[in-house]
């Protein structure tokens, strides 16, 4: 008796499309520098797989560019700008951000720098966001502060590490310092190199603006050119 193997393929099972992964990018400075990095970061993700929302103080200069690119933006009213951390002044900012994160039902919160890192990670913790990533663009403490202030801020950063799943940094120097200061464990941190745009230098020939204004020519000297925010 010969067995016959059917060549017919089994019926194809329909797989429901997976929901987009919802990512909240939280920053206190949405302009040149870290703001440009955040905008690049959001635009680089596959918009079919990821839904990106940028949350930042409402006066950020890159909001228009983000909206033109199709990104969702939320203008925060309570969060102050900058990297410095003021725990008592940021209570209202935590409450506001907590409400937005709860309403957005986010899967991942990515915070940047000192102030947004504090406010964003505390808000994500209260809401119960499944994953939290923090990018260190530097540190909220420095050698110009009093020893007590530096000690308190270092302690705050170390405690925040307990509710942070992964760390990213701008370059290896920040990463190595974060590990040395016990702000981030070595197995949960990665150093990245942020890209910059090439800027075409302004020519300094006979028709240069300096000569039109009667200023000495810069020819033969080193000239520093400011890079664009994106």
C-alpha cells in the first residue's frame, strides 16, 4: 500500500497586525543640540512600527519641523528648560507629564538630560510604563557647585538609575564617567556618536560682507562655523 502525500498547502492563518510601539521622547530643551538629536532619533524610526510623540516645553524652536515631518508633539506648560534639577519646583511638571503619559498609553519613555530625566522617569514610574531609556548628554552637577549640592545631585541620579532600564550617552567620555560615578551600570549603558550636518562655509572673497562693512578681512585666519540645529 502506497501512501500519498498531498501537495496542498495548509490554509494560511491570518495574523492581526501588531500595534505600533508607542514611544514618548521627553526633553526640556527642544532646540539645537539635544533637541536636534531627539528629532533625528524620532524621524529615523520606522513609522509603520513605531508611533513617536515628543513632549517638551512649548517654546522649543523645533516644534514646527517635527509637526511638518508628521510627528506628534505635546507642548508642556510646567517643565522648565535646561539641565539643572530643582526637585521641589518640578513637582507640578511631574504631575502634568504623568497625565500625558497615562493618556498616551506609551510602551517606552525616552528621557534626555538632567531635568527631563528626573521629571520623565518619575512620571513614567508612576504610570507604570513598561520600559524607560535615559540619554545622558552630560550631568546636572559640576565642579563649580558646592560639595553638598554635587553630592545631593549625584545621589538623585543614582536613585533614578534604579527605575531606568537602559542608558545612552553622547560619546564614550560621558559613558565612562557615568559608570565611574555609579550612575549607570556598565551592562546597561551604550555610547553613541551623534551625527551633525555638514555646513558649507561662507566665502570670504573680494565681495565678502566684512569688506563691504569696512572690517578687516579674515582671510588667512582660522574661522569657526556654527553648525545648524539639524
